[in-house]
C-alpha cells in the first residue's frame, strides 16, 4: 500500500462507526498492509455487526460472493439476504454492476475505500456511507482474499 496515507484517509470518514471500524482494521493489520479474516473477531465490533458484509474474492473470473450480509442491511434494503450469493445477483439489476465495479476497484487498488452514496429503490431515496477494507489471504499477505464492507444507511426519503 505504498502511497496510502492512512491518517488522511481516516480524517475523511465522518460516521463514527466507520471511523471506529477503520481504526480496528488498522490495529489488526499492525505492520502489515492489511489484516487477514482470521485476525478479526466479531466480538470486537458488536456496534457494527448488522451492517457488516464479508465479501469473498474469487478469481478467474473475478467475482464477489457474500459470505455474510448484515441483518440490518437485509432490513434496510428489504430485498432479501444475499449471504451465499454473488454481487452480480443484487437487486435491482442496475445496482449490481455498480457494486461489482466498486469491489473490483477496491481489489485492484489494494487499499481501503470510503464513499457516500445515494440510490433510488422503489421510489425511496436511500443514502448510505460505505467503508470497504481489504483482507489478505493467509498464505499470501499481498493478495486480497476478502473485503470487509461496512455500510451505514441513513433514513430513507420518498421521491417526490
């Protein structure tokens, strides 16, 4: 992660849960570029559990499978539990390519990403902050095996 300024990145994160998750991720990484999935313990972040997605990175072809899809996100998006499914299966269909592109960028860049997003589903405007954190492969610490994604939604508003 040469050139990645973790302090500058952290300063951009406004939501306290996301700031806390980034600090946790940095702590677990230690001197390495990123932690592994095995370094994480859900007991350490109960404040974020319902908003966490663990996304497995498959290669050849590059594809993203949800190993965990947080219960608060299932409720917020009201389109089902995607645990075990692929990002290209997300609904609505025009949302899936957006998510796949974001995950691809995260894997290719190899550094954490943060964004604030807005989308419209069923005539509701959905706003959310999302933090995407790479997790290393246990046997190859330079290869991203998973993405730890934390998505914090804001209250939805009707489209006028």
